[in-house]
C-alpha cells in the first residue's frame, strides 16, 4: 500500500470549528484536551463515523466521494473500548497472527484460542490494536490505546506501535492524556482549546 498524507480541511464537529491539519506518512500527532472537549468525536469524524462539516482527504481521495465502508477500511479507528462480536479471539482475525507481535505486546500465543469473555480489558485493548493493524489500513486513529495498561505494558505497546508506524509509513492521530507518553511517541502535540486546536511545544 502506498504512503499517503491525511489532511483535514475546515473540519467542524461539536464545538470544534474549521480544523485544519495535515499528518504525513509515518508521523504521529497526539491530541489532548479536557474530558468532553471533542477528541473522540474528531477521530470519529475522520473515520466517517459521525457527520461533520468540511472535508477529510487521504492523499487525493476525498472522504465525501468514498463509500463509507471503503473509507473505514483505509482509515482505521481503534476506539478506547473495542468491539468483539464472536466467541473466540481468533474468529476476529482473518489471517494468522505472528507470534513475535504477540510477544512484543506481552501476550502468549495461546490467547488466540481463548474465549473473548476470558480477556481482561488490557488484553482486549492490545488485541484490538493488533487486529486494526492486521487489516493494513492507510491511516491509524488511536483513542487512548494504552488506557487500561500498566506502565511497563504501556511502554511495550508504545515501542511496538512506533516500530510498526515507522516501517509502514502510516499517518497516526493518537488521543493521549499522559504527558510522558506524548513526549515519548509524538512528533507533534495538539491540544483542544475551546473550538480550536493549539500546537504545544515538544519537550
């Protein structure tokens, strides 16, 4: 899959107005802001899961000209609370998962044969990330992808994600609260302030 830029052109949803943003291939832009400020809604707008004003572009492809199901395969949202619709974990993965990826995320290969009900919230979160990347999207939208993890596992996931993003050259919008995490993973940090996105200086 070719490497493409994600671009938001005067996107407006909720209190956010005329958001303009470009995220290049392999670039991670972290979004922060107060609870209820619109971080998750902005990601859902980019994923074509909520109606909004303005346009979202993937390279030269406009969201408004693309069938929703096709757009969502390319612009992959991994929400804070993942969805599971089958009984077993492996039923959610169309192809075999590399054991090295499972190990990098602190998971045993046997987890793929488990019942979903056996998974902890942290295991679900890591497997949802693996599932999302396995579909080979052109863009990743991550809504607090380590919220349910302890510090050591969080840093394992960060290392794995950073490696994947750099190798694959995917633009990433990553909602995060922790300043330490933002400093570790972000190329740029944008904070929602009222109706605007404000760029924060990187440490």
